């Protein structure tokens, strides 16, 4: 697509999904927010988790960006949050780091439309995403078996030491052999999001698809969603309604 636009005289810069800032003390964001760009383009909306959700896949997709000088027609309208997110707050409840808070929520305005979603503590999130805690997926065979001491406002050198010297050796070896550098070891806010579950079910084997997730905390064996925390859902829906 970048070549297509450039061949027609429009300056274009492809930015991959795994872009990151460069420096000894990296911020918890890249040069462009793919989430906000997707929402501004009308492709997605924000869930209360702060993740970009689409009607078909929920949060289970990746976006890339193509900043360009090409004249583009904007979306007819932006998706409302309540069109995709049902306010169940499973993302908040299942965060092992307690990194997401909605009291108060983060607020932003895109194209005149207000959005509200959880504030995320990036340092707490990093501990789980990097596999530095035994609380990530308790009971799972791939769960880390070492708790790396938490450092407040770590430097780049301290982060490197945590990941490559102190972390569970199984994870370090796997990342070297499979080249999965930077892949999250948590993703619970994505896994337990109830939006987009139908798309996930279609990826299962046929024999498993009939019964849904027999050991899943979100979907019952018959395919129906668990109403796990109805009171939390009420609070989530109030936020989506702007109360």
C-alpha cells in the first residue's frame, strides 16, 4: 500500500505494528498510537480496557499505520463505545497486576466524540507482559516460575537485567529460539474480553467449536457467556453512557 501511494506521488511512511521508541529510557508508547488512529479512522472504538475493539474481532487484531499526504475521505461517523463494548469489566477484573483503573477513567475526544476508558499503569503492566511474575497465568504450564523483584521507575539497564538475567530461564530460551522478542506473556485483558468471541470460536477445531470453551471462565460449555460480575457490568455500562 505504501508503494501504491508513493508511485502516485504521495509521501507515505509505513509504521509496523511492533514499532517502539528508541532510547535508554523508553516511554510506554510509540511514535503513533495505532489504537487512536484506528478509532479516528472509524475502524474501531475503545473498550473500557483502553484497547481498540472492532465489531467482528473485538480486540483480536493488529493495526499498522501509513501516515501519508494522500487526500483521504474520513469515516462517515465514529463508532460509539457501547456499540462494541458491553461494559462487563472482565478486562479490569482479570488484570493480575491491577494495572487498570476506572476511578477516575481516562478521557479523550476524537473528532468531537468523547471516549472514556481505564487508566493503565505501564510499569505494572510491563511486569506481567514481560513474564516477570508468577501471577500471570497461575496453574498454566507456561506460567513463569520466578517472581522478579519490582523496581520503581527502572532504568533501561535495570529492565534489561530483569528480562535477560533474572527472568524464568524457560522464557529467555524460548524467546531466543523462536524470535518472539517483545511478545506479551499476559494478554489477559484481551483473552477475557467478551467482544469478538464468536470470531475466536471460529478458529477452534470443529469438535471443540460445538462446545465452546469447556474450561473457559468467560464462555460456558454451551457457548453462552458467563455473567460473572453483574454489578461490575452495571458500573461499566454507566461509564459508557457518560454518567
